[in-house]
């Protein structure tokens, strides 16, 4: 099968900009902004034009605003607006993201079409209207780097992570996020929406968020919601993710840096079988345990697999080549490009309608791929080519996958 471009899921990657960290040079009163028009063409979207813009240090030195809009000749569109890292107090940060999109003649995997044993050809083509609004409140625990450096300790580009305790090392936080999501597939009588909130405990013990070489990142999150708060069928989902990084040092004159990075993710919906007649306490498909897309099983379309529970393993070999020609290329050398990175990765995972260790580790889907990543003006940009068992993708996006 030919690899297919999935630019629509590159668009979703823009939502991940909230996790971009800012270097100490950004922590100044001077504003830094940029606006970029763009064009691309894909089989799904057609000819597409858009503009994206970012402004750093707006009202507060560590904060940022980001916006994007695009429109295609198939009358599809995307609008996205966000604000990140606004300090409400010495220990509380506020961020928000607002997203609305319409995709015409778009493939969706509905119901059993997203099961682990489903066929890639069994899909639904529909016009979809999607919305997502969330408001994040992050409480920085007075531990580790925050205890030593205060608020700015959460934004240091390089951190000492030599301790294995959150009290002594890294940035620990409690994150409360109310949200509203909705998806309407026209002509199919398929409308899903959810109002709810998530509560997460996060320990970021990486030496760098852009290019981690040692340390770890751990996140435990509980999410609850319903179609409306008057609905008695409240669902509950939990997820756990842990990433580990190991520096291997340089390799002669070939590589200045080698890193092995590993990630483990699992999720379950314990209310899945709480049913009263035809009504069950289950999240809509957009909020279920999902594989495929930007971060897990990257060889597959976003949300290709979904269900009650999931498990996923990822391994990456990351190197910084000694050869760095970017500074000699006209136009490109206008930007600050301190490094580029070559990556090879492998992943396995599956979804299931029960949280059973044996089931989740049988008939697992796989994905193999390679990537080139750059730090451009403080933001990591990645281009990835990935192949799954029966699908392939090419994506351009931002941020490390983990």
C-alpha cells in the first residue's frame, strides 16, 4: 500500500502547542511574534490555504497566544485559538484552547469499525463538524525545581534531574481541566457531545522538554463526563503514562548525542459496563481510549482504534548528527536552528472492550517509522514517516511525541 499524506492530523498537532516550553530568553518583557501563511493539498481536504500566528510574552513574560485558521476548496475549515501559561498566582497557571472544524467527505471509524479486529476498509465517509473547548488550571506543587526557583523553575530549558524523588527534582503539578467536546456527522444521525473535567497528577523530571536525554515523565489522569450534567450516566476514564530517557553519549565523529527513549501508556474506562437498558456510562468515541494519530501507533489515522481500554509501548533511538548543514542554507539560516535530530521508532499496542492484561497483549498492532526533528526558534518541529500493518502515514507536526 502506498503511504498516504494525512495533513488533517497534522492540523490536530497544532493543538499540542500548549506543551511547548519557553527558554529563558523568552522570559523577558520583549514580545516575540510571527505569522506564517501556508498552503497544502491532500486527497481528503483538497487545496487548502491558511495562516498561523504566535505571540510570546503577551501581558506576562512566560505566556503566549496562538491562533490558526484554514479553508479548503472542499469547504472544509479549521479555526483554533489558544492562550498558554498565564500566571494567576505564584503557583497557578491558566491555559485555554478553543477549536472548531468542519471536514467534508472525511473518513471516520464509527462503533465496531474502530475495534482491534476491524478492517481498514470498513470506514464511514461523512461531513463532520467538530468542537473542542478546554480550560486548564495547573497548580505547581512547591517541590523540586519550583521550590528552588519559583514560577520560573517550571520554564527552565535545562533542569537538574539527578534525584529520583518529586520532592527534590523536576516539576510536579496538579492539573484541573474542564472541557466540552462535540462531533456531529451529518446525514447519519450521529451526534456525540461530552461535558466534563479531568484531574491529573504530573511529574516532569526530564532534563529538557525539547530534547530530553535523561530523566522521566509520569502522568496519572482521571476524566469524567456526560452528555450533559443532568444525565445520570457519568462515565469515568483513567490513563497512566510513563516515559524514560537514557543518554548513550556520542558516537565518534558521527553523532554528538545518542538517546534511547521509552514510553508506556495504558487506559481504562471502569464504568463501561454500567448499563441501564440501552444506556451505558461510556464516553463518546472522541473521548474513549484511542490509538492511531500523532502520539500512539503513528502509522495509523488518528483515532483509528478506540474502545474501553488500551495499552501501548513505544521505543525511539534519537541521535544528533555531528553534520549540521542547516546554517549554510539560504533562507533557512534566517531562523535559529541549533540542532536537528534523526530518529528511528517502533510501537505496539491495542484496544479492547475489557481491561485484561492477556487480551491487551494479544494480536497487538504495530508501527515502524523514522523521523527528522528540528528545533526552530525554540519550538521542536518533526516530520515523520510511519508504517502500520495495513496503513502508512506521513506527518509534519510540532513537539516530541513523548
